[in-house]
C-alpha cells in the first residue's frame, strides 16, 4: 500500500472536494435539497419547481441543472451529494441511476462496472 | 464500573435496510454480505450489551450546513428516526441513555474535545441500518440496548483527521470506563468502506485499500493516522471518508483487541462493505486478573 | 500576509446598547464606563483593521440546547441580528469575511480543534453591542471592518476549560497568520467580567477577582489556566464564565502584548465591566525587523 | 488571590450549575423560552399561557413557576437564565427586577447592593 500526502492543490481525478468554497456557492441549492426531507416540501417542488427554487434564491445555472436533473452540473454549482440525494429521491433516482448518468454509462453498464471491481 | 466489550463495524447504506425489510438474506446478491452477521449475532446474544454507542455520520437529516459540528454526541432520552427524503417507513424512536451521554460529554470536554451536545438529534440510516442489522426487531428485541448516537462530520471539508478520529475514540474510552454504573457497552463504527457517489469517478471502489484498512485497524491503527484526509478521499472515494467512524470506534477499544469476525464483500450498492467484530482484550485481561 | 494588530475586551450587556441609543455618555451612571472607550476609538482610527474577529458567547439567539457546540465559527457572507425576545430594534446585517472564516476553520480543524462551522448564525447582543461600541454608526462608519463571529458555549456545562480557551486563541492566531492576504485583524473578547443573574446569589460581583484577571491576562495568561471551571463560577459568578472569551482572545495575541488601555467600573447593570486594549508586540517586532 | 479547585460535588452557595441533569429537566421549559425570541410566540403565550405551555409539555411544577413568574422555582425546575430572560422579557422584567425577586429585596435595595460592591 503506497500512501501519498497530496498537496492541498492537487486535484483528485473526477472528484470535487466539498469545501468552504463549494459550500458557499451551493448553500441555497443544498438548503433546498435539505428541505426535501419533508414530504410536503417535495410535493411543493413538484407542483411548481420554479417558485420553489426562487424561494431558496437559486442561481440560473443551479436552476437549469435542477430542471435538467444534471448531477454533474449540480455538483459543479455547489451541490453536495448527501443533500442532492434527497433531490434525486423526488424522481426516484437511485445511486446507480445517478452513477450511470455521471459516468455516461447505461445503468446496466454502471452496475457491471461495480461488479467488476470485485476481481 | 462500565466496561467496553468490543467494537463492531458495518456498512450502513440504505439498500441494506431494504434488503432486511424484504428478507433478502438468501438472495444471491445479498447472501455474501449477510454472511458476515451470524457470528456477530451470536456474540451479541452471549454478551448482551446494555448500551450501544453508535458512531455514524449524519447524511443531512439531523444536521445541516447552517451549523455543522465536527463531533456531535446525542444527549437525549430518545432519538427519532424520520423520512430522509425517499418516503421510507419511519422507525419507532430509539431509547437513549442520557445520563451516560452527559458523563461522556463532561469527560471529553474536560479532555479537550470540543463536543457539540445534542438534546435533539433525528437519526438517519447511518444510525438505524446498523441497529436493524444487529438487533433484528429493534424495540421488539429483548436484547435491544440503550443507544448513544455520535456523529462525525464527513459532509463538509474540513473533516477531522484520522489521528483526531482515533484520539476521539481513546478519549471516549476514558470517559466510558470512568462511569461508575455497571454497564456493558459495545461501540459501533458504521459506514464505508470505499465508495464514491458523486462526480465522474462515481462508482469507484478500492478493494486493495479497504483490505489494507481492515488489516491495519486491528493491531496497528496508529499506522492509519499517517493517511492524510486528501489521500483518504483519493484512496477510499469521496464518501469513503466514512472510515473515520471506524477509527473513532477503534480508539475506544483500547490497545489490544481480539478479532472475532471479519467479512468483506463488494459491491453492495456502490460500496465495498466491511464487517468486523473486535473484542476488547485489555478489559478481558482486567477481568481475568480480578 | 495577515497581521493581528491587537485585542480588545469589553462588556457586551444589552443595557450598553440602550445607553448608546440614548447617548447617555455624560450621564453620571454611564460616564465612568464610557471613559474606557476614547483611547480605543483613537487606536482603531489610527490602525483601521480590515477584519474584526468577534469572540462572544451566544445567549440563546443563534444557538439552542438541541445542538450546542463548544466552539462555533461563522462562515457566512453576512450575519443577521434579530429580536432576542425584548422587542429591541433589529440592526442591519453585518458583513462577513467568509473566505478568511473558511481558512481559519481549515487551519483549526487540522490543528485538532473540533469546530462547528456556521453558514447561518444570527448574532445577539454579545456580538452587536461591542460592534456598536467600537464602530459607532456600524455600516455608516467608513472604518467598519468585515466581521467573523466566534461563539463559545457558556450556556450549558460542560463549558470549555480556561486552558482550552487560551489554546483555542493560539490556534486561531496560527490560522490567521497563515492567511496570504494582506489584511489587518483585530480580535475582540467580549462579555464578563464577574456577574451572576440567577439564584440566591444574583447580583454577585467580585472586584478582587476581576482585578486579578485583568492583571494576569496581560503578561501571565497561562497562570489563569490553573483556574478550574467550577472555581471560575465561584469567583466570577455563574455568568462570569464569559471570561473564557477573554482567554480565547488573549491566546490570539501571541506571547507579548503592550497594554494600551485599561478601564474597570462596577456596577454596569449587574456586572463588573472591564475594558482593555492590548497591542500585539510580536507582530510589531516582526514589522520593525523587516 | 487564593484559587481553589473545587470538588465536583462541592456546591457553590446560591448557585445552580446548569449541567446535563438540569438541562434534561428543563428542556421543554427552555425550548419554550427560546421560542420567545419571536414576537408572535410571545403574543401567543400572552393570549393563552396554558395552551402554549402544553405545547412544550411543561411539568405542573414548571407551569406553576411560570404562572407565578417565580424565577428561583423556574431555575429549580431546569430553567436556564439565558432563556428565562426571554420569558421575563414578556413581562418587561429587567435583570434588576429578577435579581431583587430572587434575593428577596426591593429593586432599590438590590441596586444598592450592586453599587456597594464597588467599594
Ligand atoms: Fe453513509
Ligand atoms: Fe453576556
């Protein structure tokens, strides 16, 4: 096992660290997603997504990412996956559905990728 | 005097909750995962702990970014489960042990851990799935212990270092062992192992790293404190940082442990799932000497 | 590189807010209290800090017992004031310095302080009264700095030890000094000195102890870490534990300080009110050497 | 300055340490008092104190202490002074009023006691 001590600025491939900068960028988006713990909030979003997004002062880029259910864009705009999972829950998207979408695979391919790592 | 009997690690992913609810124990996908649990059930049936300290990480039910503590300790008479956004069935409340919680908080704050004490803490799957795995039937189960939830921040960087997590466990141990009541305590470290849900690297699992961690944590946990948090993200995946819970648990077990049981299987949902049972040796030796 | 210019202590009781609003500066009751502030106004006008780190203790506006952190650090773009239950006029929001907040949180968590990061933190009189005292007019004042609120728990025992509070300040100092931007920082320690609002001992003030603390904190703050928390309650009164804020502030100033100003008066409302301005010497010397 | 290190169980005269035990006892009372940060909550309490106290599941002893505005009793029942101050605020009771009540003095006497400590 070779362990490195990465420099603060060394990026990790395909990974966005949810740090203070991202947290500030995504605060409204994450607060909205956190609200989806409540069934009423989910129903309200479904009824009028635009009004609900305005309530949390989402940026246009965040709104478009929500409209598109585009997870990579949501993360780029400061979304945190733990909260986004509640957003995804509204549309019954599982972590495999989300994984497939982000990696540009079919869900079957993504599941196979997971299985293959057992080797 | 309170005793810590041992520590148990387990995955806590929501899919496990589903599998339990649907009794998929013999399902080919689930069988190799559930294979890790019977020895633990036996051990728990034999030792019957009075209290479980359930170290997990809240995933956005009990805590939000408005006030994100590094270490939160429940200090309530009971803990409510709640809908996490997926419309899952709500479990009945879990009975707490508030006097012991406060004793732990007193001890650890004196010991320079900056605890966030939580007199209300809704508990999510990170806490409830392990409870369901170890005490089937929950409150219907006559062996169901009182619970103390402890959540560490893995949502928002900066997360605690692996060294701080291990030291947290050591301090927790001191606090528990100084509790004058004659209670038997088991400590859970839940979550992990390697997984990543977000980004182009979604679906990343690292069997080698998981194996390394499961190996080292038994007798050389200090070795693992050399891993930087960023390296942990790289090796274990963005959500593999949940391994911090294992470090916290391990610190609470004392120097020497006896590995009773170990199981690793992947994939379970998007994760490498590790199950371990370590018995405290120091305590046993103390007992023997008495 | 960021510099810490110095630290200022002050009472933060709501009555001071009233006195400011009603301009009671020459009132016989208030005059000996306000006498402590002109030298500080002069110093601030001369040095014009860019950032104020306002170390105070929330009194039940921003935080509640459901989730009570030991150390909370604001990490927001702005901080709202709000009604605290007495129908006081709400002040306009205070501008934050979120990037520096995050830098401090990163540094201090790495340094094994278990911070609760707060992206929303309503600020109460503990924070706002000192801002009004030092920057009259607040946002109308051209010298009004950006603010970072830091709140320590004095509501619920266990509170942090005096040693931990001083060490907090030392770690805060390291974090601030490693900020690459060229900002001038002043640190406030607000609250105290001796007072007790509750119980049969209500109205207790301890001039001797206050004098001792104001004396020792300048050049022998380590001496004060010998005071146990219970002894602090006994000597300073139940709410005199706010002296912890002074310890945190003092830790952030480095070893040597130059006492610029000191004023003590009692009673102000139920308290002994101490006002001090200490300039950082180490920084000055570094500057001189350059 | 003689400083002691008091034993954990040594009481401090006239002082209740608000520790875990008291916090558990007073949780509902303090939560109610915390709610009085909001003007609406204060108005609701004034309109129907009994209903409002029931909402926070106060014990009978806590309710009676609230009815009596008896600060020592409120503290005995787990109230924390920082939150109780908001309860007192409803009735425009200052910290001197509260101090006088707890020490069995008139407000003038209490204020004199404060002044006397300057000597
Ligand atoms: Fe998890
Ligand atoms: Fe105060």
